[in-house]
């Protein structure tokens, strides 16, 4: 059940990790004279540049492979950061309720009402675009989802008998939180985070497309799409392959999320 | 009752329609990437906005299509002694609102330009001490020091003449929305960010008894390169600016080498960029002809010496450094380059293919062993870096200056002047001193031959010192429809009175 959706994801991870060995050429060096070369199956294409070259004569395939590394790295880091921060905040506010909860819930509402891209533009305009800033911005965009869901779950879980029993036996707050509540919600966090990876890959591409993301000449799928946009008529391969890569990986991640939910969440299993 | 109302409205329709039917000339639509910011010529020097001014207003002198200085609202000008100019004005000229044009208007406009804080064009007029009206058609301009550029200053941005009642603070506010000039086209309406309409001023002195070929101009800003291009292809617009060179084959284009040049301004206060040999090496490592040929479809001209070939002071004897990676490596070693990282900055949209240009430059420098990183910024951040003179050590900022006076005083000396963007970075111990003295001397030398000699030496210093990375002179590239044609101008002005229907 997990195998089919996992194929594009695992393929992307292998490519990302093995980029220095797999990529046939340098992603940042190109011959200007050999620019806008079509893929190999075209008459003008060559085997040395299987997916053609971009407008600076760089190998599209190599940029795709190195781009996978950057795009996946950023997406994974941002997801982990967002999931950790969001879950922790959700856990604490859901457990303590009260004033902290009210303040944080309001904050979440405010952020949900705020257009993410605008927020990202503002942050990046001030801090300057770099990979750490990008990871943090994307994490800011994703913690809210985790916090809301975890808070809701904890609100109901903390009234359960086994939690009340643990409290009655004199268990301290950290023990209740991390020994009794976290294991219960962990599988759910993993599922939400998986879906989030897909969303964040898209967001990262969006920011890079707007020129706010990964800085040239570092390849990323989104910034390659930006370069390709105006050349669609002359060099369709520049836009098509990064676009396909984003689509396949995000689709794979989403299907993987579905499958994980089925496996990890006993309530959805058929009896 | 009903019938009479119908008759009345019919009459109105006929009345409205008849002048339109009488018009035989052409209506053209021009699509720049952004709307004008104001109609007050004192308040903007931005190239897109000045394109509106140049059609609505006249200057005392003006550059013709070949960038030769010609009479405008002034018919004659001559120096009187070292520091004064007598200017004779054209008689019988009327503003669009019917008021006659007189020397009082010129005085009022220039004095507003001189008043601190009232306009953004003060710097260009700062050499003027006072203006005296001699008669309605003549005036005397006195300068603080000898100013050889006075006739040119009368043609520059900010020199556009409007009726004197608009020179007050209140008047300027009205002018910003409803411009009144003496120009070839008069203002009709402006719907911000949608369209600005002008129609031919049949009384304009410059038509030379010919009827205007273009009757109406509609300016329709389209920010996106791709959308602008497809608007032209669909026939919705007739002239577009900023055509990406790679799209030249798709649409009909008009091109000319411009007076604007691309440079990387740099902070040379620290090693390795403080060393002249390293800066020279960076030039030898750039294959400029290949960049121009491939990235700009051959549209551009490598240059050296800090001057565009359109400007007074251009030194044709200085040829750009050839592409020689071996020499670059040798010079880098001599200059003591030790692996320091250079950062190339640019604002998105500074010029066509800006990001690709920096990537290519970075790649070529990497080939000779220099560590380079590229950082693209939002325009607002770039503006701040520029205004605060905040390029970090060993940082470079992409820019494309242009001389507002078509004289190197207006570009090179504006930028390398101690108050200019690069003045701060060109360290004290360099031959900057000699350059400084030369440029300051030229500024107050009336004898054109002498000035030319001084400029020859000054540009040679720039050629040798390379206090910035000299890339190439940009090309102005317009896309045009089948309905209109014109000879593009090197100074980026779109002058509708120079346009004609295409055959």
C-alpha cells in the first residue's frame, strides 16, 4: 500500500542525496554558445545534454537533480521545524488552556487571516534572501496548522480516564505531556507533516518563482521555472521538466500521506 | 417631451461624433512597464515618467533624434563674459490653456527648480545664481562659476516649461494631475494605472507647417514582460518598451545603442578589490562579446573608460579589455587574491536579463578561481543600498547609469564625485585624486577643446584603474506594430512627434 506513492518520493530523495555523482554536468556552469539546446530526442539535441540546456547553456537535467537537493532539503527542514514548534505550542496551550491558550489562539487566527506570500515578502525583504531565512519563513507558514490540530486533540485527550488516572497517581506535567499525550498524537503529527512537505515544496517554489527564494546560481525548481516563464515558446523544456518534477514529488508525498494515515490511524482501518 | 429629449440626445451624439469623424490621423497605444508617477516635471526624473513630460512640455534647448542640441523654446543663446548667458526666446508660443509663453514663465520654473526641497531636479540647476527677465522674449542667466554646460542644462530633465501660475506649491499640485505645457501633445485624461491620453497640439511651433502624423496617444502601462509582448502580438498596443532580446524574432523591433551603460559599482575599500590588478583581472576574465551576443542577442556594446559613445568626453581610443583568462589568473595572483568571496547584488528588474547577467559573470569569474555569490533583491532594498551607499566591502551592485546631460560630467562625475554613489568607495590612496582634480577643472572650463583634453586624461584613468566593472552599453529595444514606425533615440525618450505611420 505504501510502495506506489513512495516511488517518486524515494526516487527524488536518492537523486537529491546522490546529486554530485548522478548529475552529468555542473548545474552552475554552462557554455553561452550552447544555450537553449533542445532535449536529446529533438534533431538538434545531443546525448551530452539529455533534457537540453537553459538560457545560459547549463544542463537542464543537472539543474533538475541539484534542484531536488535544495528543494527537498528546504522542505524537510521547514516541515520539521514547523511541525515541532506547532505541535509543542498546540500541546502546551491545549493542556493548560486559560489565558495563554486564548492569546495563542488569537495569534493563530491572525496569522491564518494574513496572506502568507505577503508575510514572506515582508520578512525576506528585511532579512535578505538566504536558505536559513527561507526555512524559517516556510516554518512560520506551517506551524499554525499543527498547533491548531494538536491543541484540539489535546483538549479532548486530557479529559480521558487514563490521563486523569495518571494525574491522580501524582504524575508531573512533563510526564503527562510526553509519556501519555505525545505518543497518542505522534502518528497524527507524522501524517500532517507528510502532507505539509508537499505544501511546502509548492510554497518554496512559489517564493523562488517570485525571486524571493533560493539565490542564483544555486538551482531550485521554482527559480528555474521563473527563468523559463518567458521562454515557454522557444524552449518548452526549460519549464516542463522542473514543473513535472514538482508535480510528481508533491503528488507522491500526498499519496504517501494518505497511505500513512491508513496505516498509522487505527480508526480508519477496515475491520 | 420624450421626443424632444431624444432629439436633444441625438444632437449631442452628432456633435460629439463630428470632430472625431474629421480626424484623419492615427491613434497609437504605447505600453511602458509602469505608469507615470506624476505630471509635474519638477517631481520626477524617472525615465518612464519623463517620457510623458517630453511629449507634453518643451525645454529651452532640446536634443534632436541624433542627440544634437537644437533650439527649443529658445531660439538663440550666447555666453556673456565668463558667467552669464543671454537667451532669446521663441515669440508667439502659447501654452495648451491659451496663455502666452514669456520669459517670466522660464524664470518662475527655474527658480522653483532652484528652491531647496521643492523639486527633485535641483542638482541639475545648482550652478545657476540668478535669472533676470530682460524682455518678454529674452532673459539672462547668471551662473556662480563659469558653466560650459548651461545650454545643455536647458535641455535636461526638469527644464520643462509650464505657465508660471503652476510654480507655487498649490499650482504644482494641480499641475501634477493636469499638466499644461507648450509641447506637441496636450493632456486629455489620466486614469491612474490604466491609461493616459494625449492629443496633438496643432498649434505647436515644431510641426513646421506639416500636420501631425499621430493624432492621439494612449499610454497603457503593462508591468509584466510577457503580457506586454502578447498585447503587441494581439494588436492591442502599437509600441512596447523593454523587449527581451530573445523575443526579437517574434515581434518587429526597433533598436539603437543607448547612452545608458551597465556597470557593477563596487566597494573597493578592502582587499582584494582595493588592488587595481585584481580589478583589472576581473575584466580580463569576462568574455563580454559572448555575453552580449548570447544573452542580449548581439544588442549591446562593450565599453571602457566610463563613458558611453553618445556622451561628450567619450574616448574612442580606449578599447575594452580583451577576454584573456590566463592573464586574469596571473593578475589575480600578483594582486594577492586569497580566496575572498565577492557578492554580486542586483535589484529584480534593474535591466533586461539582470539575474542571468550576474549568473554568467559569476560563472566566468569562478572559471579563473574567484569565489563569487549572487544576491538578487527587491527594488526597494536595492534603492536603500544605493541611497545609503551601503554596498558591503567586496560587494558589487549592478546599475545602469546614464548621463542626464549627454556629457560625462552627468554620469562619471555624478557617480565618482565624493558625494556620489562610488565616491565613497574609491579609496583615498588611489589616483582618484588626479581624477577628482581633472573632473572639477573640466566642470568650470568654458573652452570645449580644453574640456575634451581634460576628459581624455580622466577617462584614461578610469580605463586603467577600473574603479567599477564596466560591462556594456545597453541597447534600447522597442517592439512596434505594423501601424507605426520611428527612429529610436539613444536617450530612451519616446517622442511621438518623431513617429510616423508605417508603410
